[in-house]
C-alpha cells in the first residue's frame, strides 16, 4: 500500500487517479486546501494532518505501507513571504514528523514533492539539477530545507528518496473529472480562464519590467497528468531498486511569458482578455525553465503535453465547473 499525503490536493489527486490503477492507495489529507470529492473512490481516505503524531502512529501500525508519496504542503510563494511561519510549520516541522514515523516503522521509500522555487534566481537560462539551489522566498526555502534533511536521513537512517522538483503545474484530467481548484485562486492559468469564463473582471499582469523579451515573467508550464506519470515511474524505479536518492526536475523545457500564456488562453477559448498591468508580486523570479534531461535519461520520462494542450484541458475543466466561491 502507498501512503499519499495531500492526495485530495491538485497534484496529489491527479497522481492518485493514476496510482489506483496499479497499487492500493491510502490518502491522508486535512482538507484545508484539498477537496474530498477529488479523491478517487478506489483509494482509502483518512481526514487528518501529518503533523499529528498519534494519527501517524495509527496509520503506520494499521496499514501495510511500503512507500510514501508526500504532497501535503503549503505552496504559494506570495503567501509564504507574508506568513513564513505557516510554511516552516507545514512544510518542514510536519514533514520531519512524517519522516520520523517512517524511520520508526521501517518504511524506507519516499517520493518528495519539491519545486523550481528552490533555484531562486538562476544565472542560467535552462535549469538542470546541478544548478546551485538558492531560494529567494520562504516557500522555496522550506522545500530546500527538506531536501537537505532528506539527504541527512538517507545517510543516517537508510531512507531512500526521490525528489521531484516541479516547475509550473497546470491543466486537468482529459475527462475534466478533476482539475485545479484553489480558494482563493492565485495561479495564472486558472485566473485567466476564470476571467474568460465571466467569473472575474480582469487579469492582472504582475510586472512588465522584468528583463525578459516582453518584460513579463517566464515560466515552464507542465501538465499535471505528465507530473503524475513521472511519479509512477519514479516510484516503480525506487521500489525496484533501479534508483535511490535521486533528484529530478519536472518541466517541459519551454518557457512562456505571462503575455504568451494570455495569448494561448485567448486562442483556445476564442475570447479576448481584459488586462491590467500591476506591480511585481513579491518573491517572483523573472525566468524559470527546466532542463528535464536527467529524468529522460534515467527513467525515460518526458512531458507529453504542450501549453496549448494544457490550456485546452484546463478550459474544459473550467467550463464544466464555474468556480465562483471566494473570487
Ligand atoms: N501572474 C500574473 N498574474 C496573476 C497570477 C500570476 O501575472 O494573476 C504571474 C506571476 O507573477 C508569475 C506567473 O504568472 O510570474 C506564474 O504565477 P503562478 O502564481 O501561476 O505560479 P508560480 O510561478 O508563482 O508558482
């Protein structure tokens, strides 16, 4: 059985949809940002927080857990700047409790969700895993701290981990059964699509004075199902002994500016966006593009869906689900 923390969240729930085809799955989620209805019905679901020691004891003594996939985390850069305590508590303190429980109950395999935010403001155009981490916001620092803690646990307690550093996750299941729903929403693609769906007045561009071609920030957008598939491959390789203590970027390898993304959303939806230029958002690096060659070489994974496919799937989801709460 595989324990998936945060399995009711955006990326976790998409992973669970794939994982239940191959493994028994136990989802734990406190449902603060996750959605119960996103959890596949074939998974066992327990509502709870991984910072809760007695819950962890119950989980590891009740279920035959052979590996953990740890998605549960706070993940908003801007919020982390205003409320760092929440990020160190949820992403570091609670994760250490999870690791200690794994050590106590002799569960040695972990897939850890990390982020491109650990790179900070990189000096290279395409970032590979050898680029020195230098996070510039508390979210990125909380993820980098955990990566370092994992290294120490691996050498001291024989933990075997795979760290996956996500670039910008977006998109939805092709069936539009589940998709991206954050309350309140802060991510670019859902914000544009909510606007084009009539649920927001405008789209704000946070900064047009970056040193990029059109002055707006560049990101590498990756389909959430591609991310889910990378997790399955990583888990199989980890449990099969093919890899251990490995770090991989998950990205498409292509950079799109905020203006590019708005253009593709307009093309996919056939609607015109009302745009407002706003000041920069705190903690945003100008450009983050992955080199994902390493995971291609080791596991044969590469992103299969491009930005247009990502936005098409997200649009299908948004058209089905007019998300109007707390906007
Ligand atoms: N962004 C924007 N307007 C928005 C939301 C985001 O201009 O309403 C920009 C943001 O500054 C960043 C990019 O879009 O450069 C992607 O932001 P998002 O929050 O989606 O992901 P992040 O890169 O912060 O993980």
